[in-house]
C-alpha cells in the first residue's frame, strides 16, 4: 500500500530541526554533489577568469584665470566666476567626454587597450567600453577628483590614464580659453587710427582759427574788454563835460556884445578901459568856474553878479561919453568865439574817439563770442580725443592680457595639478578569488538544500512515522522498514 502523499503545507508545518537533519541525511548525496560541483566551478572560474588591473590618478582643480570672464567690449573689470561645485562637475564631464576618450584611444591605440576586440570593430564601440571602465569622482569637501581606469594589462591601464590626464589639460584649456587676441588686436588698431584722426582734427582746428591756449586767450581778451570799456566810459564823461562847457561858452557869447568902444576923448578914458579889463577878467573866471561847477553853483552865481554890476557900470559910463567914443570889435567876444571854435573841435574829436572805442569794444565782444563758439567746438573734439584714448588704453590692456593668456595656453599652463600620476598597478582588482570561492560555497549549499526539498516534495510519502501519525491523528503501534 502506497503511503499518502504529504502535502506542501503539511511538510512545512511538520518541518523541524529533526526533520531537516533527516532530510539532509536522506538526500546527502544530492546535496553534497551539488555543493561540490558549484563550489568547484566557482573556484576554477576565479582562477580561470583573466585578471583586471585598475590604475588611479588624482588631480587638483584650482580656480584660476580660466574662470575669469573678460568681456571684449565695455568695462575693464573682469568677472570672477566662483562656483566650486559647477566647476568641478564641469571638469568631470570633460574627463568623461567621448571626444577625450576617443583621442586617448587613438594615441594609445584600440588594439593595445582592447586586443580581444574584432579588427572590424568601430572605435565607437571601444569608446563606449572605455567609458564603462573609466570612473571619475569627486573627493568630498575638496577640489580633488580621482580618475580610475580598469584594463587587463596593468601597463596599458596606467598609460591610458596618464594620456587621458594630459589630454584633459589640453581639452580644459580649449574649453575655457577665449582665443580673442587677434580680434582685440584688430580693435586696438582701429582705435589707434581713431585716436590719431581725432588728434589731427583738434590740431587742424587750432591751426585754422589761430588757437593756442584758450584759457590764456580768454583771460587776455577779457582784460582788453575791461580796459576798453573803462576807456569808453572815460571818453563819454569827457564828451559830456565838453558839451556842457561848449553850451556855457555859447550862452556867455550870446550875452557878450560883439562890438565895444575902441577910443574915447573923454577924461574918463582910463576908467572905462580899466573897467573893460576887469569885465574881461570876470568873464574868464566865469568860464573857468563853469568847467568845474554847475550853473546853479554859488561861485558861478557870485561871479555873474559881479559881471552884471561891472556891465551896468560900464554901460552907464559909456552912455555918458557916447558922443566921444569910437566903436569896434569886442576882443572878449572874439576870444570867446575862438574858445567856442576850439571847444567844438574838441567835442568832435571826443565824439569820434567815443565811436572808435565803441566799435573796438563791440569787435572785442564779437571775438569773445566767437571764442566761446570755438571753445565749444574744441571741447567736443577734445572729448572725442579723450574717448578714443580711453578706448585705446582699454583695448591695449585687454589685448596684452589676451596675448599672455594665449601664450600660457600654448605652454599648457592650466589650473589642473596632478597630485598623483597613474602608476602601474601590482595587484588586480578583479577577479576577487576568495569572494568568488565563498560565494560558490554558499550558493552550492543553498542550491543542494533547495534541490533536496524539491525532490522530497516531488517523491511524496513520509520520511519518519511520526509525520504520518501527525497527519492521521492516530498513534503509531509499529513500524516496518523496507530495504531496497
């Protein structure tokens, strides 16, 4: 009679340490065979797998001239881009770029790096394979990056990584450098020509208008205008005084008779002549006072009072001896006529002088206005000279900086320092024989146990009588052992 088949749930419920041991002894051959095969295979594989070596190089990324933005136009002040994380990430991306790996493979040769690749394989396949084995990572809290490359040949691994680092410096300079020295030199030549042209325009304008030093010319012209204005005012005062004197002479002449008695047979002859002389003296004094004082002056009024008394006395005396007097031209009148003529000539001279001074003053003022116009034009030209000079000096400094930067690029002076070059590794990083062997042992044991459990489940029946008693809930009275 075939014993009932134990279900999986029943097997799981009844499985204990004794059952496991029983199961192990029952299927010990299967477990041992699977364990030995798996462990042996893993151990043999660890010895048969080709070794892989890993070369390591460390680089220090410094923030330097490559990270300074220098605009081609505008301000002279450069902008320093300080972003450590972005800068380091950029260098990592450049180091892992396909172009850089391709250049490295072309120098080292694909056949040397991957000799197992087919001859007809494209270089793109080698680039992808190199990307998988190339690692670039950042050292925490520092500007140091670590590059590693794995290859079955230790010398090739070190050579590949050192070549990659050298090309990384060149690629870094190509990426961050700004080759604008030629452009800046062209701009510098243009601004030099503009500066020379603006200087020539200033000199030509000065020559055409006879300008040397505008401040000195303005100062001299203002002093001349001031002197000429003072002379004009003085001439106007002299002209006014001369007109007053001429008016006074004309008024006095109108009051003086043009003829007087020339001879007398009277006994009072000497008295009349003396009176006339006195009258003449008084009139002269009056003319002198009029040149100094006004008509309303007290001195003029007194002298005129004396003249009036003298004339009255002279007229009275002449009336008494009129029958014995011979009349003729009055010398006082004639003298006054001469003085009036001379005063009129002086007045004309003063008028002419005033007109000439006024014309000269107007001419000086026109020159001053013209000088202002020249000054504005010259200021605009000199401002252009200043602008061109500033541009020339700015682009001269920029061209010099660009030239120095390009020379440093040519000398490969990058802000990447090699802390440790890749050395030929001594020990391989793969395969890890102890780890593979240990993994083979564990996997072999687990596989054997699993296979025995599967086999037990597929066979059915019970290994021990107690299992049947638990399933039937009946006591076991006797057991029969069948041997095959």
